[in-house]
């Protein structure tokens, strides 16, 4: 298989928790450290990655899997050298790809192996089939949670489903939009307590991201906050999380879920 990019999925049980913002800014911080990073916008029906980068795209993943465009035609470069595989917005047929579409997409991603060191997958929220698929091909499943009770409940639900259906046992947790590290740790501990009591999973706390008005300003400007205000508290929190991710990856073998999954898909599909 040769060079295998390290794959991070960023997911959530509930929408509106800042998942896409974190995906974009974490990708930028990892790229900043000399890595080649691709963001795969896997929120296939409600794409927002290109919006946060202020990029207009003509083609997307839907065109790729339907054979209307090559991967080179849809791959675009964003700020900081990060590349993006954009999804579509408002196209119902893009939601829940077929198994054949999944296999095609695996093949296309495999063709990019030598071009990237990291792939950041921004999944849709919830527990749909595409969410399960994109998390199952990741080395590093990251769940974003806020202080809202519904966010915590839905985070537990997505962890439970990914564990049961995709046999994923290790999850990384980011607590977003909190007032302090103390609050972030408290929310994580609540989730950890319930998950460890009822599920056979391992949760690891990657850190918190503070609620910061500068984030709203950066979104309105369509400039990622780590570029818009790199020394803002929210940017420093994201920088610390990116550091922890890279540190954890130093402890992960080059082969992993992705290589094993891709090999199985290729064999089953007779690629």
C-alpha cells in the first residue's frame, strides 16, 4: 500500500456544536507544522467547509462518485496550503452514499496517498450510514461535545452506535464552547462516567475550546479563526489540541484501521 495518510474523523451526535469550525482550524494547525493536509467534507448534504474558507466550488464529491468529475477536478487548495475535497449543499441524493459509492471513494482517496500526510474528515452530525462509514475508515475518531445536555446525550449515542456497529473502541473527546478548562473537564468527566459504566470503550480527553466572540467575527469574515486572530484564546486552545493529536499519532503504528479497511474493500471489490 505504500504511504498511508493518518486519518482523523471529527464527528458529533448533535449539529451546531462547532464541529466544522474545529475541523478547519485543526487542519490548518497541523498543516502549519509542516504536514500536507486534506480536509474531506463528509457532511455530504449540508457542506460548510468551503464556506468557512470563502471558496466557491463548481464540482464536489457527488460529481466524483457519480463519475462526472475526476478527483483532480474537485480537489481545491485553501488558505495555508490545506487542500479540500468539497461536498455539496442542498442535494438530497448526496446523503447516504451506496456501498458501491463508498468503495469508489475509497479508491479515489487511495490515489491521493502519496500527496497527503493527514486527512481530516468533517463528518455529518448524528448516526447515519455515511457517519458510520467515514468514522470506520479513521485512525482517530474525535467527538465534539458542548455543555448542552442534548449535546452530551447525543455524543453518548454516537459513541454507542459507532462501538456497536463499527466496533470502534477508542474515542477522543473535545469539549467546545466552554468558559474554562475546569468546565471542559467537568463535562468530559460526566460523559466518561456514563460511557465507562455502560459501554466497553476508551475515552481520551484532548482538551477544551473556550467560547470566544472572536470566533463569531471570523465566521462572518469567512476567515478561519486561527488565521483571523492566531493569539486569541480560542485559537490557542485549538493549537494545543492539534499538538496533542500529533503527539498521539507518534504512538500509532503506520498501519491501522484505514489500511486494514482499505485492503478489505479493495479485495471485496476486486480493484
